[in-house]
C-alpha cells in the first residue's frame, strides 16, 4: 500500500519532483566539475531512470505524448481539419446505425419493470397466430400462477368521431394496461380496474397526446366532456402524456376498455364468440418475481392442454404459447438479426474507406516529418518510442473525430426519427451505450488507420509505396461494394414500382367491412355481401367485384400454413375466394378451370406451387399432400405474391368461399377510372345498407407503394452511403496522387526536359495506382455479389446479378477515381523546369 501511495504522490506532484531532480543533477554536475571528477554522463537518461523508479512513468509519458501530439496537430490545421471531417463521416454514420439499433433493441420501453414483460403468441406444428380468443386470455389470467398480470389489446376498425370525415384509429385494452405499464395520465386519469370494467360502467375513452393536440387544440377542459365514437357517447377521462411507451407498434388516437368493445362496435361478438382460426386479442404477461420465461411457458402449456379439453374447436392440436421479450420497441427475430448484420456490414464499409483514406494521408505526412523523426532517433529515441508517439497522435485524432462524429450522428438521427414518425420517447440524445460505442469506434479507427502508418514511419519506411497502394485498393473495393448494392436497390425500387408483381393492383380498391366485428351471422353476411356486390357493379366505371378471405398486401387478417416441398420449408397462404376474384385481381388462369360458387374439395394452386410440387407433371387432378384432405387441383393460376412481397418462396392456394367464411370476407373492386375517386361512393353504399358500419377503404396502389417504403428507404440509405464512400475515396486518392507528384518532381522534370509527351508523363505518375484500382474493383464486385445475394432473401424485386447496376456503379466509380487522379497529376504538366532542376 505504501508503494501505491508513493507512486500516486509522484503522479500528482510530478512537476515539482522534476524541478527538484533537475536542480539536484545540475548541482552534482557542478560539484564534480570543480573537483575534477568525471561528469554524471547522460543527464537525460538519468532523469528517465529516476522517473521510472519514482512512479507510473507510462502515465507521465502518455500525457507528454498527448501534449506533443496536440501541438503537432495545431501546427497542421489543414491536415487536422481534413482528418477530423473524414473520421466524423465514418464514425458518425456508424454511431447513427448503432443509435437506431440501441433505440429499437437495447433501450427499454419507458414502462415499469420492462424486463419482466413478455409477448405471448399461439404456436403449433400446423400454424401460428399473434392473436387469441378473449375467452382464452381470461382463462390464462385467472389460472396462471407464473404471471403476476395478463395484459390484452384488441385492434378495432376505424371509428367515426362526431362529424369528422377523417376516421379515428383506436385500440381496446384491458383496464390494467396503463397501471401495469406504470403510466399515469397527463390530464385526468387512465383506465382503472374495478371501475371501468364493471358491468354497469359508463363508456369512457382516453385520448392519445398527439390526437388531443391535433383534434382538440390541447384544450385541458376536454377531460370530463362527452364525444361520440361510431355515434356512441363516451366520456373523456384522461389524456396520455407525451412520450407514452406503448406495447403496440402503432400509437392510436384513442384508447378504450376492452370490455366496452361491443358498445362501440355495435353487434360485435368478438368477446363472446370466436371461430377456430380467428382470435381477436393480443396477449402480454408480466412474469411473477423470480419466474423465468421458460418456467412460465411450461405452466401455460399445461393450461393450454386444459383449455383444449374444454374447447376442442378453438384450440389447435399441439398448441402452446411462445414467449418473447416485450420490453423493447422491436421483438428480435431472424429477419431483424439479418437486417442488423446487413446494415452493420454496409456502415463498416464506410468506416473502412475513411480509415484507408486517413491511413494514406498519414503515410504521406510521414515523409514530411523525416527531419523531425531523424533528430529524435539521433538523440537516442528508439523505434518503439517513436511508434508510441505517432500512435498516440492517431488516438488523439480519432477522439476528436469521434466528438464531431457524435454531433453529426445526433443531427442525422433527429432527421430520421422525424421522417419515420417515431414514438415520442425515441430521442436522438445519446445514452451511455451510444457514448461508449463512440469511444470504442474511435479506438478501433485509431488501430485501423494509425497502426500501419506508425509502424512504417517508426521503421523509416514511409517512402515505400506498397502500403499506400494497399490502402487505395481497400478504398476502391469498399466504395465499389456500396455503389453496386445501391444501384441494385435503386433498380429494384424502379422495377417493383413499374412492373406487375403477379396481380393487378393499380386499379383496385379494397373494402374491409368488418362484418364479423359487428356480429353478422353467416347468412346475414352472405345477404349483405350480395347486396353490396350488386350495388357496386352498378357504379359507373366499376368493371369487376370480387371477394377474398385475406386482404391483399397483408392489410389485416393473415393465415399461413407451413409445409415442406422438395425438402425446403415454405409458407402457403390459403385464400377463400369467389369466382370473380381472379378477374378482379387480374390473375391469369393458366390451366384448368375456375372455381364454382360454394364448390368443395376443389382447389386452385399458383404456378410456382405446381412446378415445385409436381415438376414436369400435369398438376390437374392431383391431390394435395400432407393429409390436407381430399382437395383436388382443378386449375393453375399465375403466381401472385399478394401477402408476402419480400418472400420469394411464398405460395398461394385458393378455395371456394363457403358460408362460414362470409363474415370475414373483404370486397375488392376493379375500376376503369381513377381508383382514388371510388371510396366516397363505396362508403355511401355501405352506410345505406347498414348505418352502423364504418368500412376501412384502401386504394391498393397506395398500399403497394407503402409496402415498397422499406425498399425505398433501404435504397436511399445505401445510396447516401455510396456517395459518402466515393467522396471519401476521391479525397484520399487526390491526396495520395498529389503526394506522389510532389515526391517525383525531379524525375518528371527530367522526363519533360528529355522530350516526354504529356500522356507519357501522366502514365508514369498514375501507373503505380492502376493495379490497386483494378484489384479493388475486382474485389468489390465479388463482395457485392456475395452481399446482394443475401439481400435478395429480404427485399422483393432485387436481382443480385443485374448487369445494368454493376456496369453503372463501376463506370461511376472509375470516372470519379480517374478525375481524382487527374486533378493533382496535372500539376506534373505545368512544372517550371528551370526552377525545379536548379533547386534539385
């Protein structure tokens, strides 16, 4: 312990100790000279040895290196500013990507005890579902001991508010929803158990903060007033606070008690009746203290088995509840992890370009410091000491770049969150994880761009060209990958927006009447749809009206069947349709015949299904595999990815809709005119037939474009990364070529004096950079092929061997590289020969 305090005492008083040591050495030196004795020798070395004996000399040396490095950077403001900007781009983009990842997957929702929240979903060998029957939720709530609370939510069809034309989004929740999340109201109160779920409880509503501001002008007196939703009165009891962390991805305008759902949605039997495959409630649970998710799953599996014995029609064979952490914005799955890996790879390529750029600049700067390095070696500095000083300068530079990069990241993230309409609790202000990541990135960049130049300069090999050529090749390769992938994504967006994905969506309007939610029986739903179709067919411009059990483009209810075909797992989307469906959706009949109304034991399959299941055979008359019944294939239609645009292996099958399917059918309308003009007439017809209905009407063209938003954003992001990469690479190449010209002025002057032509001079200057560029392009193309082949699995319409994208990207990159080389190389053609040769 005494040794520790002695070293700490020296560290805190090092300046005074050094002054005393200097005075002592001078005194003993003078005394030795007066007495004619030998001098003390190298006093600098004696001072170093004394410091090593006194304390932690490495800290003292680090401080010295940082001071010296800081003065060196101040003496070269141009280089320092350029290096900081290069690093700010590379580090800032990476910090931005990590900040998004942090907000979505690492940072907990602003709710109470987020780590104990789990999302519970139905799973079985045959299928899976994110929703369950309300009766199942209440059974789990009443019997589960491993869950301290069960939370439920139910989405509802858009509601009408008073006389507003714009529909109101809504979510029905169990009354313990807000109390379990630890959320109190900004005004008034939230829903209260025992009060708002009582049998005689008056209808109440809680307003979202944004809706309260937009619709009611942030009027605090709204609490206690009555508004009308779906023409039903309800009392506003509270307003949620700004930044409320919802368990749902969507943030609705209003929140309502789930027990009052039948009041607001007249005729609904969603809480009392459910068919086999159609649950209505999403379920969350809060783990009891000391209980793990695995233990809760075991208990819930036992309860599910008991529930199956009580209600065999509603619970699948082998059904169980699977849990997932719910305390974060995004529940991780294989698609999320894939996206994280892809984005991480792309932003690291930017960092590689920035580091290669700066590494080349440091090597070039090392030549200008030969005189300084030589003096330090002459006075006894070792190669290790010089390396440490140079690498410390790189670390200092990286830390400065990280500071600027963090500021740049903050600006970029604010713009992203604003454009994506992110929840209010997601802010661009960095937390400790982001700051720690920024520091780690600065140290990583210091290793990447500073290690090799420091070694080269310390060993007096900075004039070697191999390291600089490797750095040029690395910049070109990384830039090439980013440009090619950006080109592929942009081309994919253009292709998907202007080509038919297997079904005609441009002139189609989708109408979801939500008849099941309004309590329609099967015969009543059939009668309503017959009248609806008849009246729609009489509307001018309407050419066809069809029915489907699943809305195209995945809006609303989706059911899937997982199976294996030829040893590969695929998802099948089973549609129940009427005979007019294929004409309405412009899906061609390739073989066989169409379905007849109410036809049973017959099925139509898509072309992809037929080719995979029965390659080289006639599918007509075949029986479906896997014991799905006696369904016989009567027709083959074109493949149309109406639900899973991003899944190239997804398949579709079509059955004739039966009477029990009618309450869940959606109406599809094809019009010859502008589909945007059709919704008012559709709404009027629906309200004439049943005034309590508030149909959800969507133009499929807009819905399709919304589905493409992900690809468009990905294309925009990668394009910006590609632009940043080629700009960084261009700056780096300009610097390296300018350095090469400055080092070869004598040779160039002699060549010109001897009669060399301008093309020959340019060729001599640029020849050393030709092979690194060629190798970089070759490596970049290979990397782009590998990366884009993975992207095709996640993004619809992307062809990873698209020649146009490859040629365009390579041509753009080469043009920029050539310009970057020629700009400084032209200096060689304007040398003053007499002055240059005279100076040499």
